[in-house]
C-alpha cells in the first residue's frame, strides 16, 4: 500500500509541545515536574463560563451554528471593543473561530496566494511560520537583533529588499512579552498602508499588559485584520474559541472558507464564551498573580544567568539569553527537564537562526510553582 506524503508536513516541530509531551510522560511516572513550557493558564475558565456550559449541556444545546458564529457572542465581542478600547466595531465584521489557530489559517487562505511574501518577526510564535510554510507562502522573518519590537523602519527595509504582500505581528508578543508603544504602532500601521502591505495584528495577549493600557491596531487603521482568543486572559485554552475582526471586504471570503474547513466554532464554547466578558473581577485576580510571578522572575532569573532578552511588558513569558550557560538550548532544556524536573521551551521554536542561545519560560502557573522552579534551577546549576 502506497502512502502519499506532501511537502506540507515537512515543517519544523513545535518544540514546546514536544517538551510538554515529555513533561506529561514524566508526570505519569510520578515525577513532580513543574512546567514552564507552554502558555497555558493554570486556572480554569471563570465560574460563569463553566456554569453557562453546564446549562447548555443540560439543555442539549450543542450543534452547528452560523459559520461566523452565534449572534450573542459576536455582539458581546463588539461591545468589548467599545468598552475596553473605545472603538466601534460592527458585529457583522466579527468572525468567531476555533481558537486563534483557525483564525490564522483563515486569514492566510483568504488574504494571500501561494508564493506571496508575508513578514513575521523573529523571535516569534512558530505556528505563524509553520502554517504559512504549509500553505505555500514565502515567509520573511525579520530578525529583531536585540530590538524589542517591530518598527516601521524594520518593515520598510524588508519591503525594499523584496516587496511584501502582508505583515503579521503580535503585541504583547510571544515569546518576549514586548509591547509596541502606541506611537510606534501607529507608524507601523501607517507605513504598511502606504506600502500596500496588508496587516494582521495578533492581540491574543491583550488584557495581560503590565506597563499600560491596551491599544488595538483597529484604532489605528480601518483595514487591519485583528485576531484574538479566549485562551490566554480568559483561561479558556482547551475550549478552542477565538475571533477575528475583519475589514468588510474580507468577511464573505472568510465565511466561505470557514464553511468548508470548520463549519463553525463549537457551539458549546461559543455559548460559554459570552459570559467571559462578565468575569473581569475573577480574571483580574489571576492577572495579579501573573504580575507577582513576573516580579519574582525579573529578579531571580538574571541572578541565575538567564539574562532577560526583552522587556516583560505583557503576556506571561520571560525570554532569556542563556549563552552564559549553554550554546545549545535544545539540549539544555532536555537536561533541565530530566535532571531538575523543570520544563521550559528552547529558543529554536521562536528563532531558527539565533534560538540556540535562548529559552522561554512561562510564568502562567501558581506562585508556589514559580518559587519552587527557580529554587530547583538554582540547585541544578550549582
């Protein structure tokens, strides 16, 4: 029997998930692993979200929905933009998706053709690069080389080398946590518009800023495509529910592709997610713990030789230069898990050029786990 294999599957593994798999294997054997490998909140979804899901299950309310999502959730998302950002967004421009992962698929398919050049930042979230490569796009990685965030100058220089069709950036960023200041973000969006480059703004870590208020790219350009999710601030990773805010001309193409690829996001998750916007008091308690963990790591990691490679302005990550300790962060991460029982992600996930010198540590866990993880690393290094 012949098994066909396409070149699309020949993408770099998502090493964070490989580390998580090994951490879970060790946990199953009774090893007390502390995971700082993946960006997953340790708290469950808010109580009101879980209660709404329980009601929906009891009522048997689980089925297909409109491809763009149930009206109640699209309206709640639109209200969120008005209340949190002071930006008016029509519910008709919102598409509810199966997590932000599906949103990236939909955006890339609806906006770009095979061979189009689309820029991303290095270091950056590896799924951007891997999904684009699988879809036949020409991924242009703009190396930050010590800069905290993408600027208009970076984008213009990359476009001069060879014209770009699109650019994707995140603020706060994964893996660095860096935030693009409002003035620079406005210049970046304006420059992209002037150069004819389509903008996708990944805002999945909004509401997890420790340095100032969130600024959505929607407030700076009317034709920006924004992607967000309930996974991070709202503690709903496994619910697989996210959203897009689209320029008018993209709504129908996204809807058509969604109909064929996903039909719709899970109705159970959609019904529950409506309640997430009413759980701010509960979620701010969780965020306060992240801030506590952040303060701990900002002090202790540099003392251990994990030099902070970027400002930890948002999200829940520390991206560290570990070149004082190793020149092979893949092997270093493997040994730290096996010997210190602390899981962290090697930098190769985020930067294939310079990632051997870096590691990302997530501080989305409990404060007790963060204290213990730092103590274990210190003992192990000694």
